């Protein structure tokens, strides 16, 4: 977007030619628009740096019109050439800056017309947030045009136009206010998008019923372990006993309570030491960051105690969970095989528990 700012530079050697920058002479005016054309005053004439940050190629390309792109290139080449020529001629004392004033003002008028045209056309194809910024650009462009028109009327026709005096600073103030509002709206929009993105990301890796990690998260976590070559881990597979019987006898609402209770026990026991996930209807997994037998044994003892505590808290819960574990070792470090070993041990434990129930 075109941001035209009047920068007063006292010496010609302080001028820098940057991308999309053109310069024209700026005659300082007092409150009554009185100017002096004495040669001594023109020795310290200040220059206005008329910046083309605004009419960026992105704004022009968005309109998809070759004519406007060609106009952009032409204006840039003419401005760069005129500015370079002005500086060279002034440095060689071939022509004073004051002699080029009318030509540079004509270039400014061309810039403003082109700028206003681009911004108006972009208003039709921009998002609402971008339109607010474009309106601010139109305001500042209009105010600069008014002040330039007032100056030209006084400079060349002697007409007094106090209404135009100070229009550019007013436009800058209005633009800054609009810019702050635009920044606030953009920030709010980005925060909402980030919140939505985080919610979707969490939903993709979280089991909806138990609010612990799901199978996808577990598989990606196992792949990371495989890629990193980590050998300090233990996999424990869990299977909730008699879930189908509970669903068929008491309904799925009771079955959901059983699943959530099992998830709470497994999470409270093992999540501080690794990752916990639900990988199926009644199947869970925990990947611990340890292979120490005494540490794993202590966690399993706590696991049994937590199951008993949960059964006391919820009447007729009768929760029973089979499990099997396998650790990475020098003999076997393939995580897929270790997972399969833990899963087989879990099913063997499940078979043993059923046999015990039948005997009792």
C-alpha cells in the first residue's frame, strides 16, 4: 500500500534512493501559506520523500491487469530516472532543485492518481479486514492530494486556501488510527485461527470419550522412538475385561463409565512416567520412559491399588483390567516386536484371569 510521508531532510547528501522511492522538492510553508523565493532560502530547501511502499507489486498483480502492471513499471522507471537526474544536476550545479519543482510535483500527481486507482480497485476484491486498511490508505492519499492542490493554488495562482493547510498531517493521524484498528482486528482474527487450529490438532490426537491420547498419537509416538533409536522404554498393553457383558447387560452408558474409569486409573498411574493412549474400544497402552524392573513393578502395584480404590468409589463397577508388558533390551530393540510381545502377554494374562473367575 502506498504510504506517503513527508520527511524533511535538510541536506541533499542525506537522501537515500530505496526501492520504489521517488523524491520531489518540498517547500516549507508557514500557517499563512507565505513562501519566499529568495535564492538563499532555496539553498537549504528540504525534500519530500514520496514513498511507494503502497503500490506494491502484490496489490497490482492481484488485479490481474497487464496495463496496470506496465503503468507501475513505467512510473517506477520515470521516478528513479528523474530523481537520479535531479540529484546529479544539483550536485554539478547545472540545475538547482527549485528548477525541477514543477516536474516533480507533476510526478507526485501521477503517483497519487495511480495510487488512488489501485486502492479503489483493490477494495472490490479484498477481504473485510484488508478493506479497512485500504480505506485508511485512501484517506491519507486524499489528504495529501488536498494539501498538494492547496499548495499549487497558492504557489502558481496566488489563491489562498487555508482549508487545505495541514490536510496531510490530519490524513496521517486518521491513517494511524485506522492502522491500529486494523492491527487489533487482524490480531483477534489470528488468535481465533490459532485457537481453532489448536483445537483441531488436539481433536485429531485425543480420544473423545476418555480425553487421553488416541491410537494415531500412539503410532506417531512409536515412530518417533523408532527414528530416534531410543532404547529406554517399556510398553504395557491393557485390555478392559467384560466390557461387552456390561454393555449388553446394563447398556452402553454403563459401559462408557467403565471405559472412562479404566482410562482414569491408567492415566493417573502411568502418565507421569510416559505416554498413555486408548487404541481401541477396550484396549489401552502405556509407553514408559524406563526399563528398570523395580520401577515397573512399583507402578503395577500402584495400578492394582488404584483399581481397587476405583471399585470402592463407584458401586457395582467391578472393573478388571488385564495387562502385559515388555521392555526394550539389548536382545530386542525393535519397537514393533516389543509391542507385539506386550500384546501377547496381555492376552495370556486375560486368559488366566478368566480361568480364575471360572474356578471361583
